[in-house]
C-alpha cells in the first residue's frame, strides 16, 4: 500500500520543470533578499505589509512599511512603473504579503513575494531592525 506521499503520482518531469521554474517569477527567498541588501545590489523596493505595531517591533532592515490595505496608486507614484516590489508579512501563517502582492499586480506593478516572511528571516539567523 503506498504512502500518502506517493498515492498521487508526481507530475511528469516536464510539467514539474515548468511549474517550479515559473515559481521564481512570483517568489524570492529571505537569503536572496538578505544577499541583495548586504551587498548593495538592492534593485527592488522591499515592503513590509504588516501593521504599524508589528513593523515597529521588528522588520527587515531597509523595508518600508506599507500595510497591504494601503497599497494604492497615489502611494506608488514616486516609483517608476517598472519598479520591482518585494512584499513580506509575518510568515507562512499570514496572508498579508499575498494580499499586498495582489494589490500591486492589480495596479500593474511588478511584484514578488519573499517566502517565509519575518519567520523565515529569523529562521535564517538574520537580524531585524526596530522602530
């Protein structure tokens, strides 16, 4: 009797390749964001989509605070249309980053989700900024 893992067969490799390769167009990870920030290669705007209180308690250094519900065109007018936004929230148990990504996409803005959010950032051993 197969396990719950193998009871549904894996997708063919060709389909898996398409699926996983596409995911990189939608997501980045904490390590890649940290590397870009620490090497001065930040070519994106990092947005923390959580509440002001959570942002003040600790956020990714260099992240701007813009709660997902406040992502509207007037707040973005200072950024060229091709500016890449990277959004994050508390972590896998929070959908604030997805809500922010959806709003940015509806506004025609390039966007990626930083998978793991704050939880992932801390899991990697990276420091938070406060205030």
